[in-house]
C-alpha cells in the first residue's frame, strides 16, 4: 500500500514557487502515512475493538478559508474521520447548484491506524497524537470573471476556478466528557448490555467445557502430571538431596510437558469459545451498537494549527495555474459541556505582494445540544497594516456571522450561515450559505 500523489503539470509547478509550507505539508503527509503503517502491524497479544463511532461535528475546511468561501471563519476543533466531503452553496433562493466543495482526509486513519483508548480519550499533547489528528483538505471555488476592453465599452466573461490545499493539525483535542447525564445514562446502559453478554457467553462456555470430552481429557492429563511431579519436587526442596541432577532433569522435562498441555488446553477453550461467539452474533452486535452510541463530546483546552495555499486557474486552463494566496493560523479555546469559546489568530497573503498581507483576530461562541443542534456566533477583524492611505482601499474590515448546525445522521450534518462578510471578498458582503458535510470512515480500531 502506498500514498500516491498526483503530479500536477510541469508548467504549473514552474509557476508555483516551492515554498517552505509546501515542503512541510509533504513531509507531514509522509509522517502520517508511515505512522499508520507502523501501527497497522498489530503487536502480538494486543486486542483491538473496531466500532463505528459518531465522531464528527461540522468541520471548517482550511481550503474554504483560503478560498474566501468559508461557512465559519473561526474553525471548530473536531475529531478526524477518514474522509469528509463538504458541499457549499451560496444561496440564491436555493435555485442554483453548488459551485464550491471540499474534501478532507486523515491519512493516519485511512491507512489502518490504531490507538490506545486511554490516549484517544485523553487531552494529551504528543507528536504521535498530532500525526493521528492530521487532516488534509482540497477545495474548489468557481467564478465568472469580467474582462473589459481598453475603451471599457466592451467586455467578455471568463470562467475561472481556484484550488485550495489545506492542512490542519490538532495540538490539544480536549478529553472525552464523562460527567454529563447523557454520558452517565449511556455508561449504565452499555454496562448492563455488557454484563448480559458476559454472563450469557460465560454460562454457555462453562456448559460447553463441562460436556467436552477433549477438554476433560486434557484436564485429567494435567492433574495426573501434577501428581507425578510431587515425588520429584519434594526432595528438591530438601538441602543435600541425593541424585539432585537427575531429579532436576526429570522435573524440567515434566514441566515442559505441563506447559504443552496448558497450551493445548487454551487452544481447546478458544475453539469452544469461537463456536459460542458464532452463536452469539446477535448479542455481540447489540453490544457493538450500544458502544457506538457513546457521546463523543470533548471538553477542556483545545488547540489547532492550520494553513495552506490557493492556486488560480484563469479560464480553467491548467497550464495557466499560479499561486495566488497563502495562509496560516492558530485556534485555541475551551470547551464545556454546553458552551465552547474559541480565539483565532491568522495571517493571510495575496498575490505574494506585501501590501496585501492581512492579519485576522477573532472569536466564536458555540452553544451545543449534544444530540442534534448547535448554534454559534463569530466575529473577526481583518487588518491590512501595509496598505497606504492613498490606495483607496480600507486598511481594516470585519466579519460577523451566525451559524446553525443540525445533525442529519451519523457523521453527517447540514448548516446555515447568515451574516456580514469581509468587504471586498465578494461582490457584496452578505453571507448566505448552506453547507452540507458528509463524513465517511468512522470505524475505529481502539486497542484495549
């Protein structure tokens, strides 16, 4: 299994400078894939449980942020699914088809990674956890450009597409919240189901062992061997025993025989247990479904870093691709049982010119209902410190937006965003967006 990267046309690469950010992205992708491959080799004796969990809250794709079409400018921390697809529609009475979409993927989990449950559920900083949380995103935005003639009395239109590439790494994910009434109710219910499954399967196994002639024969041989070993082991406990060398050799030989019999006994128990598990598929599936309902809300300190680049393709011609925007930002916050507060610091650059470098500072408040709905409001101030006063452009602008998210199924949600966008980002600054997020690949192998 390999991580394949599609090669962009050589002419595009010559137009796009090989920035330090690009090298960091490529290196981190390789590290994430390598970590997944290493974890894919399950250590001997380690047991894993694979459960399909409801992991995701609606993410904010870095690709959309750089393309200037983000539903939420202050991204919310979220747990990684293998693949998340976001379809974004700037509503025109819901009469137009979506033009913008993004795809986000987590290399570590796609390539079969595993994680210890205590690490997965804790708010722990480590390079390994950062690799597990890494998500790459690709997003596109289509637009129609108007090109005027020199006399300005004639014009033509041209369809163009922008491609955004983003990277998100979680530094602190927050810990699973086990204090809420919802979690306690789930825990009690899951424990009851687990005890029923345990007692039922244990009773069937005990009955099978009592009726199995092979198991009883192995057990009888072990008991007989133990009796035969006593006359040999008792003299060895006495100082100055005669023929000690012979007795020790006989004892070692019989101990090997006993170990082989115990292995044979364990294999017989496993064979009987496997047969019982096949008959108890329905009971175990009920337990798996119950475990999958575990509330995934995380609380405590959270921190994400993200960044990326945008490539414009005028006229949708690949050979004309050019790097047009870059960005990097940090989001920190604190999540409680129902309320989350986030702070954002971000740097953006346009067209690689110094006067278009901008800095964002903002915040977001999110009110959660665990089961279905969350509401949020955000405010972000954008400053252009290098713009000259005589350029006729604002040195600062701001964005205020309200967003409502509704879960429409496991790892799927739909959101509506309304508000005022940054001036100059679009033709007009009214935000009116419908955002559909579909998550795929939430089956997790968590080591016991």
